[in-house]
C-alpha cells in the first residue's frame, strides 16, 4: 500500500514504485480506471492522492 514519507508525498516523478503505489491507491479508494489516471495532469493526480490519504487518515482510529 502507498505510504507517504514523513507525512508528505514522495516525488512521484522520480520514484517509480511510489507512482505505481499511488495509482493503486486511487484505483482502490476511488475505483478509478487506469485511463482516468492517465488523462490527468500531474498536479491533479497529486491532489487526488492527497485527498485519498486525508480520507483514509480520518477513517483510521488514532492510537
């Protein structure tokens, strides 16, 4: 599963595994299709990833 580094996003342009993990996160969380993600601009893709991570953090009980 995609895990942000120190609360921020890794450089998705430089880290291929992080990019694929982020795509998997969007596919699973928002049920996005690969063609939808391919059509996005980079900044839009990052906004979607941040939104998913925010929603997940709100659902995850804090210990």
